[in-house]
């Protein structure tokens, strides 16, 4: 299934995408797509619904993040060897974990708002892994059983804040709107191998990133198992698994940074496409 939500902030409605690519409203079946929806029982109930029985949505308007109730936004750094090389960093011996606050999480086409004083904001297309059942000290062999589905994530990053301002990476990763998610949550039955997905990202029509999850250092099963050693993962939690090369800070001879008016377009095979416009600091775009 391809699950999604649409509507104004605070008034989102649940929906699914049928086999013909048409949007179908799920409001008659559930009030929202929540963490409980993503459990094995919740997904089983949705699979029993005939999509053809659901009302068509012809003009969805705003597309929201595809589920509510995300309590953890866990991210993995330098998880592609060629991206580590362009960042001038050694290949990690263990996964690098950092967190984005939930306030960074927005819809796939919502505005990306640069923080005050931003000079080195950047882009990162990433595969998101959505947890469907409680995971604590799970084995790598069992890890994928705890996954509900996958989604596209743009791990927007302010590199000066992240690298040059001291402390942890979170400072440059957690700005408001710096975590677009969606458009869909695609359940695992439609993604038989999460390690064979092509991915790309363009800024102002120029393709900077072209990669594949095949080149991850640590695969999805490894990451779910590893993260579950350090924190309990619950339904609705999100792990963003790192980015391939082609980020702005790696452009030679001079790095490229996001500025107001730029547009980003990004996609992962089978998981849909995001489109964002970059804006100068404007709290109304965050809160409105």
C-alpha cells in the first residue's frame, strides 16, 4: 500500500494511492494515519479495505507527512562510502547516529525555511525507514519484521551550524522545516528489497545526486538492529538512513549552498517525489 495524508496543517485527512495511481480518501475507515495504523494489526485491517470502495480525491491540495505520531526522527550520518569521501571523512566503523527534532518534520512539498543567518544550507536525499512494531535489541535477521514501510526524506542541513559551530551535528540538522517526509509511506510488501532503490535529487533543475541504496555501508536491517541497541523503537518512529554523494558542500571547485528562491526536487524509486521551494526566514511559513 501507498499511504498518505492531505489537507491543511492540523486538518489532515488519511488516504491511499490505488493501483491506478488515483488518490482514495480513507476518512470513512479511520480518522488519521497514526502510529497505531502502522502496526501489523493496523495494516492488516487496511489491506482488507477495497480501494475501489473509497471516494476519489481529485484535488488534494497540500500533501502532508504521510503519518502522524512520529516520536523519534533518527538519522544516520556518512552511510555511503562515496559521500564520506566527498565530506573528507573516514568510512565509519559503526553507524553514526544523530537526531532531528519532530519540529523539523514537514510535508514533502512544504516550504523549506532557512534559519536566521544561514550561509551553508544543503540537501540530502535519503531513504526513510518507518517502524511498525516495537524493536528493542532485535537481531539483524529479525530487524525487517519490525519495519512498516519506507519513504523519501530530505535531510536538509546547515553545514556551518553542523560542522563549524561546535557540539553535535544536531545543531545544523534540526532547524524548523529541515526534514521533509513523503509523499507516501510505502508498505514493505511493495518494497521487496530496500537495498536496490535508485535515488536522485535536483536543485533548480540540475541533478546533483544520483545514487542507489545498494551502496549503503550499513543496510536497513543492520541499522534497525543497531539503533535498537541504544533506544527502543516504537511504531511511527523514523530512521533516515544517510545520503549518496552529490551534496552541495562536496561540489568542486566551490561548494554550493541553498538560497531563497531555490527549488529542490527529489525521489526514490517507487516511493514518490518531493518538491520544495527554499525561503528566507519567515516564521509564518513554519507556523501557518
